C-alpha cells in the first residue's frame, strides 16, 4: 500500500522550486496536455487549489475516492489532499492555486470557514464564482501597482463564495482529532517557541507518537509540520500587516532576527522582505 509520505509533494504539479507568485492561474490545457491529459496522484504541502471545468470532463481520484468533474462544476482541493486526474482530451477550464498565507489572511476567521476549506468540495459554480474567477485571471495577467493586493482580495472573495456553496455539514480535517488539537495549540503558542516535545506533552502523548501522527497525516515530521505552520503565520503577517520583519520573528518565538530570516528563506525560497514585496504595490 502506498503511504502518504510516498506521494509526490509539489508546489505546482511537477514543480518544487517554490511558489512563483502571490497566487497562480493557469488553464487546464496548459499542463494537462503536456502529460497526455493524465495528472498522476500528488499533493501540495501549503497550496489550496480550485479547478473550474468550462468544457469537458475529468475522472478525479481524491484521497482514494473516485469522483467526476463536469461542465460548469468546480472542485476545491485543500492542502495535503492527494489528488489525480484523467481529463477528457481538449478539456478546458481553470486551475487556481492559492498559498496558505492567502487563506490564513481571511478575516474574520470562523470555525465554519476553516472546516469548509479543509475538505474537498465539488459543486456547481454560481454566477458569482464564475465572475470572480474571470476577474482573478484578468488581474493575474496584468502588471501594475497593487497587483498583489488585488489578487489576494479576489482570491479570498472566491474562496468565501466556495464556502457559501459548500455543504453545511462539518468534517474532520485529515489526521483526526489530535491533528486538529495540535493545530489549535500551535495557533495559541506561536509566540512561545514551543518544540515538538512541548506540543506532545500538552497533548498527553509521546514525541514519537506525535511524529507518527504528523507523518501519517502529512508525510512530514512533527518538527517540520510545526515549523511550516509557524512560517505560514509569518507569511500572513508579512503579507497583511506592516509589522517590521524582526518583530514578526520575535512574535513567533525567534529571539534572533537573522535566524528567523534564514529559516524563512529555507522554507519559502526568498527573504522575508522579498516575500512581503509580493503583496505591496
């Protein structure tokens, strides 16, 4: 049986060099035709994707379950969800990719919003959703001042509309109750510089058990998973606040600003200042 850790982990499909922009928009045609219309199972560590089928059909495999994507439908794929496609040849539509800080910046946050964005959703696109997708693609292709701000605003509006269209029932995030409890603890203890052992103790489990849970749910060690969550919050603060870079590090438990910058660069592929520049007109 293939474990989650063995499933390829990409930024965009087939790419591991870092996410290229504030958001990313492309046609289904752009990538699917290069792979004979078959996109093999893969996942994204920090990218949520929305697929719109404008014309055509796809057989979809989502975390081991089969589904279809038809004309006029959308599909939400949250982070870490394994997914693959067999597209009907010449299918046309959109693939919209949103990095985790764009979702983390959606305020005010609510348990309902988070739950809806944590599970796959297939539905019929509303007129509002179609309009927002077209506006997003247009803004993506236009240079100019405040481009990053406009892309974030349109992306968040689009994701909010998907939440409104999603079924009302709540579903547990991948990894179960312990992973959700871990996520809550991380958000509560961001400023305290907790390590994996601290979180394990707070959850009344051993560090080894925590690592096994994180590895089963995400393919990452507990330490790497926790650091990724911290850097997502760092990215959110850099993108959506004017807090100085050094202060961002201090607020996230880093006593040395230079070390914070090195770790941010290691995970994001660019300095905190350069990352902030994506979102500042």
